[in-house]
C-alpha cells in the first residue's frame, strides 16, 4: 500500500460526519488519486515519503478528505466508476456523459475542493481535469 495522507478521524473532522465503515480503504484510494494528480509536483518529503512541510501535509490531508467526501456524494465506492457525471443540469447548462466520454485511464476525477486545496498550497499549476 502507498502513502495515505489522512486518517478516518481526520475525515470525520473534515466532513463533520462519522467516517464510513470502509474509511481506511477510501482514504487509501483517494490518496492514490491525489498522488496521480500530483505526478509532476515537487515538495520535500521525509524518509517515509510523506510531506515534510506542515502546510504541504495539511494540503494533502485536506485534498484526500475532499476526494473521499466527493466520492461519497457521487455514489462512488472509491473505484472511480461512479465518478464521471452521467447527467448534470445547472440552469441553462446541461452535461451528459453516460459512457465516460473521452477520458483516458490516466485521468483523475479530482474533487473541486481537493483541487483547490492543492492549488492553494502551490502543488498544482492550474486546472488538471
């Protein structure tokens, strides 16, 4: 298993709701998503590969918690299968993509709040989706 940037307790604090029964698995999968989104990011790490700077560690923690929160809200079980929108309408804007569209296996369906946490910490240059 790779690095996991948040604990079930931190997820509870972030969401304000009890962590789900499978929180550790969801956090591990979300950490993989964050690592994939940060493929070219450069930051200091400790000997275990965890972020050395507290601000970076906090950004990764918040991004992972946001990713899990997003996956739970979209009905995803951490596999990414439900992470692509099938139909969304916001006022006059309508999006539909029932088959997953032009996504490639390397694409990360990154939660908007996760993206903002990483960008605020200087770990992302801009929109990656």
